[in-house]
């Protein structure tokens, strides 16, 4: 079984909605890293010229290859990444090998064996 790693940097208030959308799109779980800091092309400045750095959540999804694009699109749709600049980004990477995913593989295999409605 081949996997992709989906990485999403999102505003923390969107984390729960994005996790739910990913689950509906076929994700079997995620790792959430709180308080990651991101920076765009231009630094944001607030009152008195002080730099503003928004804290984000980093979401990591190890997804089966054939489900990964669907999950990525669901994340982008809920996060409104393309519609609203600065709300977050998501991308996927090939995973050469993974251990500790035996239960995930069994779950995915069982789902594949079920008859389609």
C-alpha cells in the first residue's frame, strides 16, 4: 500500500472543521501540532509598526495514495485557501516507507472489501 503525507498549516479556529472534512473525505486520522508559526511574502504589521505573527496549527495526515487528492481538496475547500489569502496552505508528499500503520492498513483493506452501494 502506498501513502502520501498531507501537511496543512491552518488557522487554529478552522482546525476542527478541517479535521472533520478530511475524515469525511477518507482520512483515517491526523496529528495536530499546535502553535506553529507561518510567514508569507510580506510581514504583517499592527499598531506602532509591531510585527504580527499568527499562530497556526499544523495538521499531518498519512493517507492512502488513491484517497490523498480527495482529502487535500476537502481541506482546501473548508479552509478556503484559494479564496482567502493568508488562511493557510496544504500540500502532499510521497512517503517512501512507513511503520506503525498496520491498523490503518487493516481498516482500509476492510473498507475496500465491503460491497459498494
